[in-house]
């Protein structure tokens, strides 16, 4: 589960998405702003356009829905197991702690491991993708008889499961473990810390394929097996004209030149490039850095930036008032090789930035590019794509001779949606080009942030030092932009300066391969950010969760999508609409706008992914509002297109029993949503998030990640505290028999197949 995605570090005066839409309703001619491919309201009645400037593709929305979703929806479940439709089989590919090399012992699931976790599958499985390998060892866009799977590992929130009695420091003297709580600053055991550090990052494992190309497991001791951890050295790359200045902000005691940094952290959503490399997006990385009590940070500019990014106790003032977070800087019982522990202490305790680690937070928050087929290739931080809480980086449909566009969300409430457009035009000859191709496309380009206008259109604003809104920005005390390099490293502040639109936790993005439209999951929002007075056409709901499970505002979230002007990657304008609203099926019609039923009701959309084989849009949830009725889930949906709808009235006059003036309530909604267009496909075990999805090229095998089952279990230093909410997958729940040692829950990657050998979902 993301660590601080519910927090809001954006105190700018920029308009929120709801405010924009409220303005739209003041003009009756603009009230057709809400659209929906799942029977929601329409935005602009435009015909289907070609995909991303290339040749047109058939519209999946025009196909009969019954030909797409060919399974019976699974019911809601609160069982500690994976539930899938009849006719499907589930097995585990690998789980937390599984070994990639026989040089380490099999996983005990008791916290007994004495290795440093660099040869084991990481924890909190998240974004992932499959990479086929041709006979020359290069990336192939078509299926071959050899492939690897790259998997992100997000958080260490469940790291107490890795130790015999939970975390043995920080949870003592009655203090309970908390990502944000105060730690006893005495030294933590070094081995515990190494495990917690190295469970993060990316796992690359060769998968075994049978004669039909069906995955059956992974290859122990494959030369392609690889771990990228927070300690793996990475190149710092960026625009040539600004690279020297960027690297100066990366300079630390480890590399005083800033040409390299170490590792990747909190990798959540991901991306795959057209040339066949992997983007491990660094999301909630900010909470791992510490300043011990009394430590100082005299640089006002760094303090301002840390406040905007939420960097641990360093956000409070120039002097730390408490030791907080994981306490990774404290071990003294193991050698501090390459400053592997002290790097997490980001106080200014040296004569300059190059003599300590005050710049260490600057080295995280990027897209890290990795060539999963070349174990000797060093990964790279792609600074030109900006620094924030990256949640996926999805590429638009590549068109030969045109620039590429990558779409990125910043996953926290009131954050923004970004776009990076390459300076280089796409050349299909670069397929399989590895990191050299990455240097060509990802080091030079333009970075934009989205502004959603009340007209139902939107604009991309370039984050450029030539923009006077940026150079004159005074919204963060002590911070003034002086260079383009600072925009790449302090991107959130630059987006504040140009008036980008605050969004409701922009999580995963996805691109519809049929028409190039871009989708983003807006997971949820709180009553503090949404009230009946701010309800509008595209956010027409402000309500209380009737059963009291989780607050009010918009606890169930929704999915937004947009179409680039002329479907060009370089477009500066777009049209947007709402795809679907999450809701409990028994909520009133002004809440359940998508007319969900017991077979497709959901809450808090998080992961998004389109199948190129079937065209299905898969929706994954990470929820706390609906979990009294069902665990998190995976749904299959038929993607419509921007532009269908009708009129509808929403009544927001009641919020927790209090009568409130609502203003305009007229909105626009499409035809009735049938279950044939949105169905629940999978329900996860207790406490788990469903996240990360990919498939084999034939669409007959799907990989799905189950993250943090039993997340509500907490351990504070004694074995008795390990009262488990979940024991999956060791309990065999829905996976055809027990996997590994029973007991503590483990994140895992699932292999899902259809018993008749057909494509998933059809």
C-alpha cells in the first residue's frame, strides 16, 4: 500500500478539479462536460479519431459488449482467498522472499533469513511487464520461447513479517510502529535494516514457457535473474544543456560529482518503452529520510522543497524535532559500506552538500529506466521526465516519424497529471536498442503539466524557465526558480507556479490501444477537499459512506480520460471526460452515477491496464471504504470513447444528515451501464490490494499482483504481536493448493489461465 498517498502537501492556491467543473456549470452551454464510456455523461459528440496521429484502429466500443466479456461476474468476498470466475485457474509465480539464486536458502517465512535480500524476490509486488527475447538476446515485440518478467516492489510497511518478532527497534517502550511516528533513535539491528532496504526496487526473473508459450514458473539461477535495489548504482541522465546543474543537485558524499546515484525506492506503477526497456516509477519515496533530533538544515531552499514533497521530519523546520520514519540511518553493528546506512540521515552535518547527504532526497522521485534483458546494463534516472511521486509512465501509441508522449500521474491528493514529449521522433529501428535508445528518447524533450478548463477542454502547460509564472513564483517561502535544472528536480513547485489543476490522487494511467485515449485513475478524495458546495458536473458527488466505513467526500473515486487534440503526441490541448464512478451498489442515484450493481460495484480505482489482445480495460482497486463488504478486486470493462451522454440530475442536499445548499445539480450521463460492459473478475485475499497486470502476447495468460495481504497485522517487537489477519498464500486460498510455508502473509504474482485455453476475459 502506498505510504503517504492520502496526505496533501500541496498548499498552493491552484484551482482544484472540482472548482474548475463548478465554473463549467455556470454556463448552460458548457453543462455537457461529463461523458462516459461506461454509460456516463457525454462531453463532445465527436467521431472516433485515428490513434495518436497514426492510422485509424477499430473502435472496441462499437463492438457488441457480449463479444468482449464472456465470464460470469464473481461475487463480493471477504474470504482470505483469491476468487475468480468458473473456468479459470490461478497459481503463484513467485512471492515475497522467494529466492532467485540457489546461493541463498529457501524462504522460511519466519524471519530467520540472514542474507541481505539482494538475491530474493522483493516485497509489495506492484507494476510489472513481460519482455520477450529474440534469438539474438534482444527485446522482441512478438512472442518467443524465452521471456523475463520485471516486477516493482513498493513499500516496507509490512517489514515486521521479515523479522522473527517484528521490528526490534522503534517499536519498543510502548511505541507502536508507524511510518510517520517517532522512533526511539537508538541503533536498529543492521540486518533488519538491510532486509527492509533491499526488499524495495525491482525483481527481474526469467519465466519458464511450455511448448505453447504458456508460463509455468520461473527459472532459478537464470543468468537473467536480477535485483535492482535502493543500493544499485544508477546513472543520472538528463538534457545535455542542463545536466551539469542537475548533477550538482545530486552531489553527495557517495558521489561528489552527482553523476551517479544509488538505487530506486517505492516503485509502484510502471511503464514499458517502445524500444523494450522498463520504467520503474518512484512513488512515495519521501518518508524514508530522517534527521535525528537536533540535526540542522540551514538551506531555506531545500527546506521549502522538502515541505512540498513531504520529506519526513525535515519538513518541520531547519532543526529536526524528532527522529521519525524507519530509522535506517541508525545501525552500528554492521559496517557502513558505501554509507549504506548514513545516507538516510539527510541533515547538513558536513562542510558542504558533497560532504554529507542533504541532497539524498533529490536523488529519488524519478522514472528509473532499466534494461531487463541486459544484467550488465546500468539503470538510469531520467530527470527530464520530472521529479514527483511517479505513479506509472505510459507511452502513447508510437507513430514513426513523430515524437513520443509519456503520461504520468503524481499520486497524492491535490497533485497533478504530467506529460513528457520526446525531442526525437520515433524510429522503429530502435526496438531492442536498450539503454542507448533510452538516452536518445528520454534525455531530451519537453515536460508539461495538465490544466483542466471549465469548457470541458484542457491544456498542457510547458514547465519552462522561460515562463514568467515560474521565475516569479513566490508560493513557497525561501524558494525561487533560477534554472531549468531546478524545474526537473523541484517539479511540483513548478507545476504550482503555472496553475496546474489539482486532482484527486492521480494514480495509474493507461492508453487505449484502439484509439489512443488516455485514462487515469483518481482513487478517492476526502470531505476536506470535496463538499456539496463544490459538487459540479464532472464531480457531481459529495456524500457520506452510508455504512460509516470511511468518511465522506468522494471515498469511492472515479476514472478520468482525455483525447489529445488531433490525437497528436505534441498537442497542447485535449478534451476530457469521466469514464466511470466507483460506488457501492446500494447507494442513492446521485452517488451511484454509473448505475453499478452487486456484480460490478467497486471503490477506489488504482491500477489501470489495457489488453492489446482483447481491448479490455482492466481496473484494479486499493480500497478502505468498501472493505466491510468485499476485499479489493479486479474488474474487466469495455472502454468506450470520449463523447456520449445525456442529461441527469444529482441531489447533494444531504451530507451526513445535514441540509446543504448545492447550487446547480444538472449534469449529463449516458445510457444505462450493463453488467456486460463492466464485471468483477477477481477478488483478493483479506487486506490485499490488487495491483500490477500484464499478459502473454496471445492474451491467454494473465499476470496479476496481490500486494500486502493481511496489511492490518502489525508487530511491535514480540512474537505475540503477530496475530495474523491473513495467512495467504500459504493457506492455499484459491490458488490450487498451499504455496510455500504457511503462516505469515506474502505478496505474490499470480498466473491466471482459462481452462479451455482461450483468451482471458472473453
